[in-house]
C-alpha cells in the first residue's frame, strides 16, 4: 500500500517561511544593533574631552557596592530556601514572581518601612541602606530559583538517584554530592545576580534618590543608573557631563559583561544542563 503524504496548505507554508525569515533576520540584525550601540557608546565616552574620572568611578563604585551588598543580603536566605525546598510545588508562580520589577518592592519599602525605621534608628528616609534592602528583597526569589536549578541539574539528579540506589542517606547525598557539584553553577548565578543588581536603576532611585555617601556615588547620585536617570536629560551632547555619563555607562557595561563572561566560564551550560 502506497504511503499517503499529507499535503500542507500553501497558507501554512507561507506562514512558516515568514516566521523562519523573521527569526533569521533577527539573528542578523540583533548583533549588528548591539555592536553599533557599543561602538557609539565607546566613541561618546572616549572621544569626549575633559570630565572627571573620579566622578565616573564614584558612580561605578556606588553601583557595584549597592548591588553586591544587596546580593549578600539575599544569597543566604535564597540558598537556605533552595536546600530546604528541593521540590517547589509552586514553581511556576515563583518564576512569575521573580520577574517582578525591583522598583515595586522598593516603592513598598519606602512607603511602609522607611519613615518608621528612620524615626527609630535616626537614618534619613532616603538612604542607600534602604536601596540595599530593596535589592535583596527583589532578588531573593530569582536567586532561590537559580540555586534550585543548580541543585536540580539533570546530571546531578542522575548522580543523586544513583547514590540513593546504592544506599546513601538523602542528607549524605545533599551535603556530599549535590551541593559540592553545584558550587560552580551557584557561583555563576551569584555573578549574574550581581551584574543585574549593579545595573538596577529604579529601586535605587526610589529609595536612595540623589543621596551621596560612603556607600558610593559622587556629585549627587548614588550609582551610574541614578546619574543617567537624573542628569542625562540636562546633559549637552559632547559636554563634560555628557562625557562623564557615557563613561559611566560604558564602565558599567564592561563590568556586567565581565561578570557574565566569568559566569559562562563557571557554568557553560547555564540553563541547559549536561545530561548524564
């Protein structure tokens, strides 16, 4: 009996061709746009004259300090939650919640806790410490999911199942096999989180405003993102402030790319874990 071939309608073939062409075009256009943007930013940052590198590094220090401190606060509860809840029953809801913009918990923190804690502790209502707490609050859930993915990698899951089959206790498997094997992936997740927190703007702006202190910042801004949000509308293209802002944006971009490159080296598979 001859094999019957199903004829695909012409409209479906045209739709598939259009979708494939669009994906192929995006694959070509996206790197070109990214490279062009990086080249333009580099020319603006390097080609401009004058400016103050001390101010630029002050902004960068603020971004790195606030982001790293926020991750330091969030990492311990996130890791404990990942160890205690190896199987998350509400994983889909948790992943949606992890996409919540950090400006939302920052705004809640400012409105509800800032004035009360300021009266009790004597800290200003707008202080970088509140921005650190807001970053920790907003990044605890993404870190927890990243740590859970690291512990539940397909290769490590296969090793755990084999160890359990050989008679090892679940606690022995966790502390002697799963956690040590997941350390590179956990470190990569921390680096990506620091890169994200260092570039956060709205959470820091809502909480710390233009507060300058030993936590970072210079010339009335606590981080690169805050400086860009506050000063870029008034900066004249090619001027001293414009050049400093472009230098700050370039320095922050290089910092984030370095962290992501190091994370890629530590955990090359990222979300696509190696199958045992």
